[in-house]
């Protein structure tokens, strides 16, 4: 998921540099959403690892 966020961020940077602002904004929004989902999943799995799956 982090890989997809980085891919969309690169697409947004390239599209913004070439003047395609609509595509750049869309790709940046998707990259931001994927990054936040990735961070949320990492936090959830860390909490699970420290609580439920601890033996």
C-alpha cells in the first residue's frame, strides 16, 4: 500500500510539473488517502502485536 502511495505521489509531481493540474490534484489526493490508510493499519497492527498476540 505504501508503494501505491509513492507511485501516486510521483505521478502527481510529474503531472504538476507538466501542467496537468487536475490529474496532479487527483493523484495527490489518492496518494494522501493511501498513506493515511497505511499509517492507520500500521498503528492497529502494532497495538495488536503488543496486546493480543503477546505470549
